[in-house]
C-alpha cells in the first residue's frame, strides 16, 4: 500500500510536480518577490548599482560561512561558534598586521590556519568524544568572544594597509581594452561599463543554461521525473536574466568586487563538492543516518571532524573579509552573526535533523536575509522591527518545510 | 457466544489508492481472532479505522461494537470503550520505570499529586497477571524486548481492556519469549479478554487463534474457524498470496567448496559493562557456496558476534583471528571488512541499514561509491545503471529508483539493503534476520536470492530466530547460547528439537 501511495504522490502533471518541489520554487519566488517589493517601496534604491555592490559586500561573510554551516548542518550538527571565531580571527589579523608589522600574505595564511585549527579542535571533541556539537560550539563561542576581547584589549584596532583592505574593498581590474568599454558605455547610455563584469555575467548565464539543459537531458535519459518544460525554462530564464542584470548593474559602478569573485568561486567549489563527489555524498549519508552510514563503511568520525575543521577555515576567511571591509578589528565583530548564518541555511531548506540541504539553497537563503536587511535599512525601519521580521521569516520558512513534509507523507 | 465487534463493508480511500475495499470482520466475544495478510494488504489500515486513528467519517462502512454503532473520533474514544492496540513499535518511554510507564497519562493521583504507594501496588498486581517478577521501579530500557512487550500488555490491562489488539507482537521476540507471550494470550482469553492478533508467523496463529481472517489487497479473502478444523498453514498462505506455495524454501544444489572465512578464538566484551563477556571463544568456518545458519535465542549473542566480526562494530577488547581465503584479514574497521570481502546485512534495516530519507539509488551505491566514481567524482549515469540493474535482479517494486526508501514496504526495503551489499561485491555475506517483518511472498524471493548467491560460490551466514527457516535453508547450523557456540549440526542432523535441546542442556 505504501508503494501505491508513493506512486499516487508522484502522479504526473504540473500540479503534482509543483507540490513535490514546492520548497525550491518557493525560495526562489520569495527572493524575487521580496526584491520586487523593496525595489518599489524604496523607489528603485535597492537595485541601484552602488547598492547592489553594497548588498554583495555586506553579505559576503555570511555567505562564506553559510557554505561551511550547510555542511555542518547536513552532517547533523550545528556550529554556534562561527561568529566568535570570525571576530577572533579578525582581531588576530589586526594584531599581526598593525602591532607586529607582518605582511598581508603571511597574515592571511596564518589566520586561515588558525581558523582551521580552532575548527579542528572543536571537531575533535564532537567527532571522537561524541560530545554534542551544541555544547562544544557554545563553549567555543564564549571562549573566542573572550579571547578577541583579550587580544584587542577591549579596543578597536586599525587601520589596515591598502593591500589588506583590497580583500573586501578591491575590485577586479578590467582586462578588456578600454576602447571596448567606452564603446559599450555609449551604446547603453551609461557613464561607464566594466566589460569584465558584463562578460562574467553573460558567461555565468550561458553556463547555467547549458548545465541546466545538460542535466535535464541526462535526467530524462535516466528516467527521472523531469521538471515540466514551462517551469524549467521559466526558472533558467529568470535566473539567467537576474544574473545578467546584477552583473550589468555592477559593471556600471566599479565592476567586479574581489569578494564576489571569492564568494562565487567558493560557492561553485562547495556546490560541486557536496553534490558530485564521494565525500560529499557520504556527508549526506552521515547526516541522514549515522549508524547506517558507519555500517556501510563511511568513516563517520573523520567526516564530522573535517566538517568542523572546514567550518573553522571558512569562519576565518569571513573574519578576514569582515575586518578588511571595516578597516579595523573590533571586539564586537561577529557578535550574534552565527544566528544569521544558521538562519540562512535553514531558510535555504536544510533540515534540522541532518541529511538534507543544498549549497545553492543556503546562498539564496543568505541573500534573502540580506535583501531584507538592506531593504529595511534603506526604508529606515528600526533595528527592533528588523529583528522581529527576520525572526518571523525564519519561522515561516521552517513551518513551510514541516507543513510540506507532512503533506507529502 | 455473542459478537463483540463487527466491521461492515469498510472502505478506506487515500488519494488515488483504495487501501480497504468493503472489508468485513466479525469478532466474537472471548475469542482470539487472527488477521493475516501480506505487508501492504491493509491490516494496519483496518486497525487504524477500528481504533479511531482514522476518525468516523473518513471511511465508508459501519463499525458495530458491543451491540451499538460505534463512531470513534480519536484513539481516546476507542480506548474509553476498552479497545486497546499494542503496536509493533513499542510505545514505552525507555528511561522511565515500569510503574511510571504503566500509568502514563492515567496516573493514580489525588489533585495532581501522584500516589506512589497506590501506583506501586497496582503495578505489582498487573505485573503478576502478565507473569513478570521485575520490581515496579525497574527502568524499562533495562528490560529485554520480550519483557517490554509484557509491560505493554500490563499497561493495556490497567485500562480495563475488552478488546486487545496485538500488531505483530512476536516479531522481535525470541522463541521462548514468543511462547510465553502466546501462553499469556491464552490465559487472558480464559479471563474473557477478546483479542485480535496480527501476525506473519503462521505456526503461532495456528496455535492461539480461534478464527483467522485473511486479507489480500484490501479485501477480505476468507475466514477460517479452528473449531471446524479449517485453519491450516498452507491454507492461510494460499489465501494470503493468492496461489499455492508448493515449496516455501526453494531447492538448491548443495555443494560446499573451499573455506572462505575462518574465525578462530573470537572473544568480545560488552562495550559499556567491560566485565561482561558477550562472545566466548567462537570458532566458525564458512565455505564457498555454503549457507551456514546461526540458531539461538534472543540475547544469545548472534548479532553481537556478527557485528564484532564486521569491522568491530560492536564490543570492545575483541580478540581472535579472522582469515579470508586462508590469509589473515584486517577487519578492524568497517571499510577494512568490506575490502576483505565481508558484508553484514543488519537485522534492523530502518535504523542501521538504510538512509530512509534518501533515494533507492543512493542507498544501493553507498557502500561502494568508488565503483561509481572516477577520481572521487561521482558518475550519476553509472549509479543509475547500477540501481536499475539491482532493481530488475531483485525485483524491487517501485515506480523509479529515485523513489525515497521510506516509501517502500518492508520487503522492498530489505531488497534495497541486500542490493547495497551485493553491489559491494562481498565473498561472505552475513544476513541477520533477513526475513524479519516481511511478507511471505517477499520471503520466498529473499530465499531465492540467497540460493543464487550460494550458486555463485559466495558464502552466506544466516542468523534467524525462525527455526523452520534455518532448517529449510542451511547446509550447516551453529547453535549459539549465552555467547558461545554449543553445537554444530549438518542439515541432515538438524531439527527443531535437537537445536532446542542443545540450547537447553548447556
């Protein structure tokens, strides 16, 4: 009977397909709807080139950490320490550069290593001693909050040399000839056009379309239930247009921020890692059923350990980006940021019990929160209401998940 | 004798599926009524209709109970009328005491304050009724599954039960615990408690049931009466599957080849209570093409032995040697054991065998991902081919290999677990209760797969609590008791009596 039920639930037709994939579409539509809403109520400020650039810079460190947090949550754990670790690493960078006069390169390498070690130390207790991650990372949250205070002696430390600031505030130089840029700027009636940015947007859109078509053809060949054509083309079309639009906006300001490049490359690497590699697959199995994974030869302890070590490295990277953006390290840096990161991952569709969640979802979830923050700030809505609204959005997303799941079964 | 319960023309539809189609069931006061049917035949749905899980109005047909039309809005409604279900998955709170569990939701209290003296006295009385000697303060978690089952029954008795429904009560019990439970059922019958038992174990049904109703594909197929001598195992099986089953255990050419696996002097201690020795000096050989059984009671240490061999997944201070094909094998980790050519198909497929929220395909490839990847990058086309191959070979009934495993029936889930281990390419497979909780048709298919494996020259170790199954399938049977092998019988020597006497005399 259960088999027949499943068959019924998988019935053909667009409605049935939409029911089964409500979550993914819901997230995408929610993001578009929210952007549309704020674009109108802010009289177009939201999508001004300078604000788009800002939006990306403001959310870069959240997205970088969301990549690692997704893996931790898929593996069935949680990491509450990332905000503190991020602040601590920023402080460490400031002390190394400002007080000890060390070079930017050495500082970055040391900081990433330190992040990795911090993550590994937590992962060790969680993986090999089976101490709940909630406890271990809560402890680390307090420890590193305290250590950043100690390191900075309660003061802000800065400024950083230009070289270090470039991590966040720099832009990728346009490699195309200036003549082309001027020509295009005239064509579009803009003051300037960064050709590299525009080209990147077009390439990304083409790649997404190509890969979408390819995997669709492949799925059909495997006999998987493919997305109805209308949905597929609408989704690909909207995503591509949105990408081109965003990159066009960027190109009329200062071009590609360095951070966007870092973020984009990391997102692609982690999406590939989680969806296409053996280790990625094993993390999903570990989160889905740790005992079954272990009895299938998956080295569950080692994977858990690595998930936290990786989280530490990404938290360190976020710390560097954050410090470079503010051009100083403050004891308050990263305060309560772990909650934003965790919220982004859950809004992106990850499951609290582990085993479910996608990198793309986490990134979109982070953007959704980012647009909310940014839009509300432009409107001058107070931090009090902002918190309330963000909380309700998180709750709504998770309720939507649970409701969907109960409807399916 | 009067009719206590009559369900008339019950029809229950789910979107797109008719789970029950004009089912009729009449239960006489004071009888034990067995309901038999394959997994997915609609037994559980019928019981959910009866107990109010599916409230009145969500189904067609009428329920007459104790002479009146019954319309239950929820479970508490039916419980108030004395209808109590004991589910297959026990509903006890593991870390509470027996007394606390018995009166959970029904506490003996005065204005919200629990009267412990009263609670304990009443608990003792109830425990005596079900033949338990444990103190009321014993923690449920520390009891075996058999005793927990008895606590469940005691809990039902505390609620002045008139109609007790037992869903697969002996599925997780050993032979002797099962017997004790069946005896208790007969005793309750003497005291006037009407009972419905759902079971796959036909010998038990034959032993206790006064009436048997067989359900197939959501409809009542037949009703048999013990008084008229109508109940036979073959008859029930025929009605359940809709065809005659000449051989319940398919024939196989028996030929044992070279020794594949040899375990010598295997000792294992309990993972937490370090002083308890769980496995005592076990020696075992498995030859190519051989099906070797391990018989024993629940708690004899069969699963512990298998799991300790399979990458030390159980126990500590493990000593002893293991040779594969005459050479010492390193089986310190699960991945090492898999590499050495071992596979272990667990008895607990839901919590140890499957990632329920994942697809069939991903479950099948999990133990051998390197085979479907190049330089650690997965090749999904290859994965699908593999999954489709096993779906066809093992006859996994599913619309697609991208179906989530949790949507499959027990028998099909078991085939997915088997597929996973077949794809890992083992030489010796240890099957722990491979047919537990699955229906007759699927059992027959699993036996066929085991024979196929043996024909390919693989060694199979089969752990089972169903002795007829071991006798029907194995070339050789080790008898295990209290962590040690107490005997070894060839297929010709083995019989239920000999196995039991080996266990009892040790």
